């Protein structure tokens, strides 16, 4: 997968800061960084495709899967001559596919039992040598030991999620339970955060709070009608 992708427009995101604040995590813990423009939902570049609703998923995705990372390796290393950061890198994460919930009639590419995708990585500080995890601003970091619901699209340089709304924490096959922005949240944490977020949020992610794969399949089937 290449290190950049074309991002035609920004799709409004759910205010993750409200969710994190509700569980005592301030926005200051989030680490942005250069070079993450290839990762949907990271940095400031926006989402590659609309990703908020079930209609977005069935319109723009090739497959919707439940998947978990099984390994990772460094990719896209960038060295800086000046400044506090000596170098930074992304991660190429390998996922196992636990469940294939939906595929378009003519996908751009078939998906097998595993696949790779670029995710936020690390930055290393010049003075101390400390390595700090980079995190997505409105999406999971995609870490080993967790499970995710992903709406995937095949581009020329590999698989991507549609955007921040198309990567949902799914530990124990339960919507909004698990790793999000580098922190582990329960669906109760997310529900508490929703009290302070937009009332006009009609995202599929919000609708799947505490729901399982059957709820995903029903939502996608209804969106095709």
C-alpha cells in the first residue's frame, strides 16, 4: 500500500473529544503527526470516501468485515533533520478476517482470510530517543489484541477503510467496545460520551452501539433497499 491517497472531501466526524472527555481522557493525549494522510481518519486531511451511514458503506465499500490485527511491521519511515522528532513511521498491519458480513456484487478485488492495511505508527524524539505512539483523531489505532468492524475499499495501492466512520471497535463482537484512539473503551463509555456529542449524529457507528454482527447485516440490507 502506498503512503498517500487522494482525499476529495472531508466528511463530518463524530466529536471523539466528547467521548474521551466523558471518561476522563483529555484531547491532549492524542498525538498527531506528518505522513498519516494515507490513513483514513488520521491527521487533518479528512476521509477518502463518505463513511458515516450504512448507505455510505454499501455505496463505496467492497467488503464489510469483522477482523483483528495479527502482526505489524514498520513502513513509510520519515527522517527529519530539524525539530524535536528525529523520525516517524507508519505501521503495515496484517489482519485476520473473522467474518465477512457483506460484499458488493462486483468488488474491485476479492478478500481472502487475511489482508494488510497501513495504520498510525510511531514517532521517535531526538533528545530522549523516546518512542511515542501516533493515534488517529477520530478512529481506532488498530492494535493487536482487539477486533474491529471495517468497511473496506480496494485502491490501486491496497486496502483502505472508507474513513473514520468505517472503523468501529468490535471487541467481543460488540459495537463500540474496544480500542479507540489508542485507548480501550466500553460501549458504556461511548454511550456516556454521546450525551455530549452532536444530536444530529445518524452514523452507523452510533446505531451499532452494543450491537452484534446481525445488527450490521440488517442495517446494510436495509441500506440496499
